[in-house]
């Protein structure tokens, strides 16, 4: 099955993805592979053959392998990853949070470390889709910030108070600059702070088509001293995928109307527009390199070695005139959000942000909940000591259970409380992530929101983090969303009183 492809690469002058990405003089190119369902598909053989060709060619530093992309079960990334490593091509394994709890993750990661699969792309993951006999349980025990933190500890070899042999994971994370509204865009950037603070080594953007938005995230990282390498995604969709993406059916991916119309016009009787899509991708590659990206992450179904060669050669020719290509990569909805003012000369961004929007000023529930929290749950609050004393006395009395029931019922009615016992209401603008976020995210949104709506309930439920941002817009306290991070839920406290737990110092707020 695996071709003999260990011949000396023709263009290879680097060994491995990590080395390439950490070399500031290199522009690292990677490619995304999407395994399909089934263990013995012909498709896997074709994928391996392509990996062999790419390894021989040497211009691609690594292939990444998705982890149940789109939420659909598929061949797991480590199986294909191990076979591809044998071809001499380096591998980035996607590691998503959706299907496994923290213990399963740990076991899997130790296995990957043993197998030499050390380059990871840690993502929340798409919401799981229908599987055997129905819909699976969406696990999301940890979010991507937690996983990066766990990997950082594993790399140090000191993990949950035990010493283990240090792992050597190279931890990538994702960010989307392609959000249409201020709240969802800023929350993406705030979460990036947390990912990098937790130990992320590099960043890959969500796929997009607008040069100024690619420039925005680069400028944001520079301004905020988020100093890790970044790769821009360059995606070449097939025509059927263009339709699906334009309809908003691929979470987090946007094909704006203008680009959609252009792609349709490019279809001719002799060509389905693929050459134009490859040429556009080549221009984006040249622009990303020109504006200062450390590399590009290419993706797209059905690409052949000939397509790569065409695209990479074209990108080489475009390189010297990248500034004039920016105007040709101007695909963002007119009302879509940009963080910075436009630089009329370059078509990119000036390092100045216009004033932020102020959302609804009257937030009765938020105001009341915050007031109660500040006086009774903040150690400096005037009622803190009294509330603590009262709660501890109740905990030691026969009223313990009725009081816990009172807490749960009142918080259920007000916030949809699920009685997790480890309450994070105060850090989420008094919205409960256990009932309000389909993926139970604690440190910021996943990449799947669109127009401010949750990926799982489009048009029905606003993303919890969008509402959190909007609720706090009047107090200008959104910066809290980028600082530190919210630890994972402690399941030992499930179905217990968060108030008792808090005053006893048992929860994560201690
Ligand atoms: S205790 Fe847990 S489930 Fe209840 S409101 Fe707080 S965060 Fe939500």
C-alpha cells in the first residue's frame, strides 16, 4: 500500500514542520487531509500516494490530518498519521475536544507521544453528527484552552502532582478573523490570548478569502504581543462545496455573495473554474507571505500533485507584486466587521481601531446578579463575611438540603442552572455555559458561530459569548475575557450546591 518514497526529496531543504515554522526566514506550507469513513477505503490509498508525492517534492513541510471533521466519524488521525510518517512526510494531527473526556485524551496523547506524533492542532471540534443508532453524546469535557494547558504540563513532565517522562508536543491552535460582528470577532481574539497564555506554540487561521481580514489578525497579534508563528489558511473549494459553504452549512466558513458570484461566472464549458480558484489561492499565498505570515495551510478536497505544482509555481511568480494583488482579494460583506480602519493606500489596515459599539444599556438581570455577586461573593464585598458564615452554618444544619434545593430552583429559573456545583456565572456575564453553550465552552467561543448565532442552533440561539460581550459592553470590562482562564468543570461537584462549595473553598473559584 505504501509506496517506496524515501528517495531524497527534490526540493526539501528542511526537516520537519517544527523546524521550518520556527525559522523566521522560512515560509512554511502545510496541507490538510480529511480521512473518510471506513478503514480500508481506496480513498486512504490515494491519500497516502499524495502524501508520498508531496514528501518527494519537498515544498510542503507537513500534512495535517483532521479528527472526525464536520462531526462525522472517520478513520482516526493517528492511524493515517503513522502511515504517512513512514513516507518521510511530517504530520500535524488534529486533536478535537468533542468526543473524549480528559482521561481518554490523556491516554490517547501518551500513545501519540510514544508513536512520535508530536505536532498537534488543538481545536474545539465540530458538533458531533448522527452516528450508530442516533445522535452521540457531545462530550466537550475540556475546551481547547484546557487541552493546551494540559499539554504544557505534560511537556514539563509534571502532571497532576505526578512526575512522568516529559512529552514533546508542539501545540497549535486555531483562530478565526472571519466573524461578521464585533462581539463574535473580539471574543475570538480574546480566546486567542488565553490559548497562547496556556502555552500554544503556533496559530492557524480559519479559512477565508479577504486579504484585509487576514491582515487584521496579524496586526492584532502584533499589537497585543501574541508572539507565536501564524499560518494563514488557503482553501480551494470544489463547486458543490462552494454552494454548501455559501448557504452557511459549513460551521464558521463564509463565502460572501461577491465571491460566490465570481466563482459561478468562472465556470465555462471547458473548465469548472478550478484553474481560477487555484490562481486565486496562489495570489492569497503570495499576499500572506508578503504581509508577514510565517506560512500557509492549504486545504481543499480532491487536490492533485499537479494542482499543488500549478498553485505553488504561480504563487512564486506573484510574490514580487503581492501589494497590487490585495485589491483582487477583497471579499468581505459590506456590513461585515473590521477591527481597524482601512489603509486606503495598501487596502489593508491602519493600526487604529474605531470606537467600539455600545449595546443595550439596561440589563436588569445582569445588573441585579452582578450586584448580588459583588456584595456577597467577592471577598471585599460588604456582606461577604456574613454570607459565608450563614452558608456554613446552614451547611452544618438540617436545612442543608432544602437550602441547596432553593439555590438550584432559583438559579434554574433565572439562569437555566444545571447544578454543576462549580458555578461560573460571574465570569460569563451571568449566563450559564452548562445550559447556554452547546459545547459547554468555558474560555470563549468555538469557531463555529455565524452572524452571532450558535453553530448548533443557527437562527434560534445566540452564541453565549456574543451575549456575554454585549452584556458587558457598557461596563467596558470585556478585557476580563482575555485574562487567565477558567479551569475545567470539576465533576466531583456535580449535583451539589455551588454556594456551599464556594464558601467551603471546594470549587474552582478558590
Ligand atoms: S452552578 Fe453551574 S450549572 Fe448552575 S448556573 Fe452556575 S455554571 Fe450554570
